C-alpha cells in the first residue's frame, strides 16, 4: 500500500472541529513507525486518492504552509511558529505533523494540486477556504513584508480554492467572511434544541461522529454504498456543527 493509503485519519481534523481546531488528521502513523519520511506525491491523480476530508484538509494545509514558507527562499522560525499558531497543533501531534512539514518544505514546487483539490472538495464551505487563505497570509507576513514570490504563491492558492477577489481582499486584510446561512437547521441535524448548552451540542456532535464515521464502518467491513452514505452524513453533521460554532463564536 502507498504512503497515502497508510496515513491515519485522526479524530479532530478539519471535518471534526473546524480549520482552527487541532490539525490531527495527518498523523503519519505508518511512515513514522518505520523511521522514514513521507513519500510526497503531488500528482493530481495521487492527491485525488485522498478521499477522507479530515485527511485532505490536514495534509493540504501542512503542505501549503510549508511550501509557502519555502517560496521566499529560506524557511524561518517565525513562519513555522505562525503555522503552529494558525492551526493550533497539539503538542502530542507536533512530531507527526513536523515530519510532513519538513518533507514538504524541501522545495516550493508541487503545491497547486493540493490547492485545486481543496477547492474542489470544499466548495460547499468557501468560508473555511477563505479562513485557510487568511492563515496563509499570516504565515507569509510572519517574517516581514510579503515578497513577490509569496504573493504569487497566494494568488495561485486563491485560484485553486476558486475564491473571488473579494475573498482574497478579506483574507489579506484579515476580515471575516460574511455569514451565509443555508441548508437544514443545524440543531435538528445534531438532534438537540437551539437552547442547548455549548457542551451539550459538542457532546451530541461527537456522539454522531462516532456513530457515522465512514472509517469506522469500513473497518467493520461495511459495503462501499454504506460507507458512501456515511460520508455524506458526516459531511452534513460537520456542516451543522460548523454553523453552530460560528453562530456561538466557539
């Protein structure tokens, strides 16, 4: 099995907690256990094989952040620290995330397929993509004024994300995206009342994720159709949780 097939999906990546929650979905289990670095493959067909949204988000933000830091020549400590602040990597996961970050920062090439894949998979959450772009702007400015290479890099990422110029301007200026309310009632999806406490909503979301997570079903031998339906359900649950968090500023 290839490296991509061996990446372990975590329990709190993007789809499990929002882009500024813990980036855990890219824990490099197999590669780390065997004492070797990841075999990054930036070919579109290789990246297309990453179908788990948690994994795709985690891997992509690490790779994009590392290659952005490399785009102006030397990766500086300020840029690494800005990456850690933006995506709040827990101490217990920093070693695994660092393996992929160090591999990705060897050169600045090969980032476009990751941006395009994120733009394709997360078209239902443009606000999240805009937040990621804003975080990349923070990393670019961490070591001083933005360079021409960093500006060109961020333009290509914005295009890959399929974001418009207004989104790019908000990301540059660190202004929040306008709230867009769509879809079913998030509280009904989570099975709680609108007056539930933050903790009650959080516990309901976690319970539903345990029940419906496609990786768990696949491990138990569920059919591909069941796994597909579970993936759709997980996306609906996470979209509801994301809306609640935004409304409550969690």
